[in-house]
C-alpha cells in the first residue's frame, strides 16, 4: 500500500516538477442507523476506499480525488492534480509557500475499550431503540422522535515528498436524538448529540436512558415556556451556549484562512479584545473528545493552542500555508472530512477556561435577565456579527432562575460582546458537535457558565 | 486522465447487484449507482490559487427480507468481491433489524418523464484552463467595479452527474446531466469598517453563464453595505431576496409539506389540505420537470417518474409531497419526491424544484412602492429555526433600509423574528425576477408587518 502511494508522489515530483506533493489514502467502514419513532428505517453499512492528491506546482494548488487504490488510476489522478495546479498557476499573483515542518514517521493504533466495528448490529439497534422508547414513553405530549447513529472506523495513510509517512487508525461514534412535543398548537423541539473518539463505551456513561430522558424532558418543559421579550438584556450563558458562542463568534474568525480574508481579528493580534477573565483554547489533544486526533491531514502533530490569554489575542489556528504567511508555527488544525475533500483549517475542541465564580455568584446580582442554557444552532460573519439560536432558556428575576422561555436567539458583535463578559464560572463542560465549512468536521466546544452585561435578544412575533 | 464510467457499465453494475441479492434469497432488492465528476477552480483572497478534479462514484443496495430493510454501499466498483460483500452486508443488516409493518414494497415500473435543458455537452468539455478564464473575468470585473472591495472567495465549477437504478420489480433507469456554476464572495473595507461577506452566483444546467454580472453584483453589494447604521425595533414591510427566502423556507415551509413530517405529526399543515394557508397571490408547485431546473431528472431516487405537483394554489393548500413508502402508507401514489445523497443513503422525502410563481412587478417597483421598509439579502441563523412550529429568529447580514421608495442605507445587526406560516399569509407582492437557488425557484417577495429587533 505505502509503496504504491510513494510511487505516485515520485510521479508528481519527477514528471511534473511539483514543489510539494502529498497523498492521503483511506479505508473507511461506517454503520448508520435512523430510527423514526420505534421504526428502524434502515440499517446501513458502507465500505469506502479512496485517495486524495494535493500538489503545489508553480506556486498553485492542484487537487484530485478518486475512490480506488488501483495503481494505474492513482497515477492518472496524481497527473490530473499536477495539470490542474499548472492551469491554476497561469494567473497567480503571489505563489503559495508552506512553512517548514519536521517529517514524521509514525503508526497510531486505537486505544479503545469497545471498538464499534466489533459491536453487533443487533446491539446498536437495541441502544438506539432504547433511546427512542425512553423519549416516546416519557410523556403523552411527545409527538415524534428521530434517532440517528453513526460509527466510523478505518485507517488513514499520509505520505508526502518531505519524508512523512503516517498511518493512523480512526474511530468516531456519534448519535443525535430529536424529540418534538406539541400541545394546543404549540410545537417544541429538542435535540441532543453524543460524540466520542474513545469508543462505544460512551454509551456506558451517556446511557440511552439518560440521554433519552434529557431530550424528552426539554421538549415537554418548553411547552409551558413563553416567548422572550425582544431587546437588550444581561444574560448568563450555560456551557453549551458558551461553547457555540466561542466556536461561532470567535473561533471561526481565528481560523487563519478566515482571518486573512479580512475577519475583524486581522489587525487585533497582540491586542485586547475581551475582558481580563477571558482565556480561549483550541485543543486537539483531549483524550476521547470528539475533536481530538494525533496528526492533522497535513501530517502536523495536534496541540493545545492558546488563542486568547486574559483578553488579549495571542494566537490563531493555522495550516502550513497560513503559518508561513503569519510567520507562525503550524498548529495542527488542517483537517479534511475524508479523501473527497482538501484539508482546510478547522477547529478541534474549543473552549473558555474556567475561573472562580459559582453559579449562584454568576446569577445573584441580576435584577432581570435571561439564562440561556442550551443552544440550537449558531452562525457568524467575518465582520463579527454572530447569531446563536437557543433551545432552552429561562428568565432570571432578582437573582433567581425563573420561568422557561422558548425560541430565543441572541445576536451581537463578537468583539463588543467579549468585552462585556463580567463573570466567568468555575464549572466546565465540553459538548460534541459537527461543524460545517463546506465539509463536516467533528468538534467539541464548551466552557463554564459566563455572564454578559448585555446582549441583543431576538423575541418572537 | 481518470475517465467516467459509461451508461452500459453503470446499468450493468446495478443489475449485477440486484441479481446477487436475489440469489441470496431476499424478497426485494434495489440498486442505485451514482457517478459525479467535478472540475473546479477556486479563488482565494483575490487570486486564482487552486484547481481540483474530484471523481466520486459508488453503488448502494437496498434489500428487504420479511419486511425488514437493510442497506449497504461502496465506492469500490472495480472489485466483484466488494460488490458481493456489500450485498451480504445489506442482507445481514436487514436480518439484524426489526420488521416494518408499513412496508408495502418497492415501486413498480412506470414510464419515465421527459425532461429538457438538463444536459449540455459543452459543460462536459470544459477543462481547467476554460474555468480559469471564466474565473479571471469574474475577478477582474469585481475589482474594477469598486476599489474598496476585496474578493475573498469564489469558484467556477463544471460537473457531469449520472445515476442509474434497477429493482426487482423491473424498474430500470439511467439519466445524466450537467451543472455549471460560478460564484464570488466579497467584503468591502473603508475607514475601519468591514462589511459582512456579500455573495452572488450563477448556476445552470446548460452553458449559460454571466461571470461579468456575478463579479459586478458581488462587488456592488459589498460596497453598498458600507456606512451601515443601526436600526430601531419595530414592525415593518420587508422585501426578501432569493437568498433570504431560501434560508427561511428550507428549514421550515419545505419540511411542512413533506408527507413524512405530516404522518409523524411534525407539521403545522397536518389536516389543512383545502384550507387557506397563504395570501391568495401565492401559488407554489413542486416541479420535478422544470426546464433546466437544478433538481430536474427523469426519475427520482427510487425510479419513480418525477412530476409537477401543485402545493399551494392561490393561497389554498392542495398537496403534500411523497416518496413510495409514505405514499403506500396512505394508499396514494408517490409524487416522485424520493431523494438520495448520491450512493451513500437510502431515499428520503425531499422537494425537487420548489417553485413560488412570480408576479408582474419588477423588483425595483417592489422597493419603490414602499414608504418605509427593509430589503433583506442574506440571513444568518435560519438553521436554528424551530422546524415544527415555523418560528424563526435570525440576523440580516446585511439589510438595506428603504425610505420613500429608495434604498437609503445599509443596516447592521438587525434581527428578524416571526413565524414562517404568518409570513405566508402576509405576502403582499411577488416580483417578476424568479431565479434558481438550491431547491427553490422564487422571485423577490414583499412581506408586510415583520418584527425587526434592533437597538
């Protein structure tokens, strides 16, 4: 396998004079399940093989992906990549360069206790059926539920012309639970996700009964919730909302490719953008977390990257191309969903570091505001405008958590909002999720509870 | 160069997989083969910096054993052993699953629809040099339009797609098509202000592109988003462009007409056929045969002919959309709305070309008729809408304030909140500028009385 791949790299360098050439080859196995209520829609299994070539010729990138390991087809594909690069280089203004990195030879085995590929399909059907049953039996007002399950195992090979040769075994287990409740024309919606790189043992902690009940309970309790008032209010964000806020509102702006596109962080390196109590990390080395791995898809070791320290921007997330541009070290953030995609800068596990406040201290001085506990979705723009939709929220009245509120959504400008963080809790939670940036990456985000002096809350009609 | 598999090869693969499954003793079997070849040139940070060629093809097999369903797929089409292995995996998956009492069989053979404007040889013949030329035109036009703008991302892509289906009821089909697209995203910068990213694109099934227009519009929009102001909190008339409508409808309205959502009590439209659900100027079709439509094909993901289905007629709800499974549940016929994510998935109910019929006024007339209002191009956060209730709370990035019939200035950070079903009844005008965007074909629409939260 490695011999065939190495030969294709030689073709790029010798026949097409590529300055840089890499190949990523993958053998992947997937099991997927969807349950709609108690009905198992289909049990699905997939086998995928493929190779992706990425080359630099005359300073431009060429990329080709094929679903085979056939030697002749691979040679054709690497030639395609080189010809693509050459075509693209014809209008190039500034040639692309990569920062130097140490060549790595390594083999990364799995450390799982319960390899999902060794678990029977019957077992997976049982686990997801229990989730579904728990949700449906929770309350008669639950109208429907959808359970998705995915496990992915396999091997990735990375070889480049600088002498790197890495073989990594991969493992992901993921599940999503959705519940819908309705009463008197009010529909509520609740979602939970589970994700791990450790193994099927995740279901020993996040048992189907525990996550099923958490999902169902939220959908039912939201039925009696009222719509929020629209306007500017002080707010306490729970770890799940903090996570999405850190990821969407700040994290994307600190992905160096997006920073270079002109994100509001471009001229903020070394400057203060947040309150003193705010410290951010993006960490790919947390054992078993959904966003963790040993080497990224450019063969760079992962690390714990400090992004904001005591309110000051101290780092960005890089690949080899942006690290060269910023004269920085690569941080191991180059990730590709699979062999069909080029690696781009992605987050791993992104979070705010906890400080010293208890939850009671975070809430106690608040006359009126909102406790935004669990997120529904989020999005941000390069100018720093962010939006985070909330699935579970409460009023805070005179320092006490009060009545539930539904369909809230917050928005604002990242930099303005970060300067308004006036309390950071001492608790900590990390939540698994999936992030889309033209391709999907498995990630985590989180932090402690935080308090923000004011944030714009979108009300309901 | 890596080349495409031919029609005979693809149909042969599908047939072989179904035969293998039948020999295993399954009750029913269906094979779906998908192949996509895409050549793409990308713009990054103001320059053409990369090009790619991606070939993705594979086969998915669905088998039914005693009313249990199993599915397996692979992209390793050269290997007979792997095809045999996935047939076995599909069989074992079915055995491990639970029977579905509502399963009433795969579709039977029907005559496929004829479609127009879905394949263009000129797109297949485009090479990366041609795409680089198109990208240069788009980029140069944008840069010439306004010197305060910076093109951040863009692409020009040409794809050839084909699909084949065979099932044990004698359904057999092959169809192919092309897609060409170009897009550009820009921001504008002036005196420390950075605008949100503004975006324009062309996407067509035949080779009909206007890269100059895309470049010019992307630049014009970003430049006009400069000098933005905050807006106040109040209800106002809003003109939504296609970008915004696509975002708002994708997560709410389109789901609400899917038979799957109706049957599972997740749709506010349940039991409302024949009732007025929208303003009487609103007529919507799901048109799987629309000339040159982005989702126009002869047959759907199960080999059922695609069709044109009236959804809302002059404000009255007429039909929902079905795949074979949901149709069987109500002893109805499938409307040809089974969709697949290539070879990787089993079919799901999905809209084809969801067409909101245009009106007579020009988009300029929609704006000039308003004393006060908002023109909303792009929305952020629509995916966090409540899909069951239709409630949304989103940010306009950016929107433009309309005063006395003219676009006065850009606004920043305005939030829009409401319910999509309320929006449908408040539609007061439809423009005549329909265009294709994702699964939607729509003109600009004017909606009265939308709540805007600002500060």
